[in-house]
């Protein structure tokens, strides 16, 4: 169990409340989206939650390891950019070959 304990303590957040925050963020991005009646309102909600959690995560820096903190920030950026890309596709702002170029 010693190698597992060393691995777990190295990558776990050093603030106890961060896990509660992460569960709330996941709930907000998965279940609360279903409460919105239209695509427009749910899209605005997801973008607002994505950007606000991006800023909060970067300011709190709850991970001990710098690599884990940078990975968390990069994944939050992807959460924020994915709905924007899908909205641009749905609004037909980008079509054809441009949609493939922007997605890469």
C-alpha cells in the first residue's frame, strides 16, 4: 500500500473543500443543464459556468503538484471552448472546410 499512498498524496488537492467544489461543478455542468427549457439558455449557462470555474480554478490552485494544476486548467479551457465551437456550428457561422480547420 505504500506506493499507492505516496502516489495519492502527491496528486491530491491540499485543500479539503476542493473535492466538494469539484462535485458541485460537475453537477452544475451535467445535471443543472437539463433545467433550462431552450438551447440558447442552456448554452449561455454552460459557457458562464465554464468560464467562471476556469477563473476560480486558476485562482485557487488547489493542487500541490504544478503539473496537476496545469492539467486541470487545460481541461477547464477545453470545457469552455467546446460549447462555443458547437454553438458556432449550430449557428452556421462556420461551415464546410472551415469547421474542420477550427476543430483542429
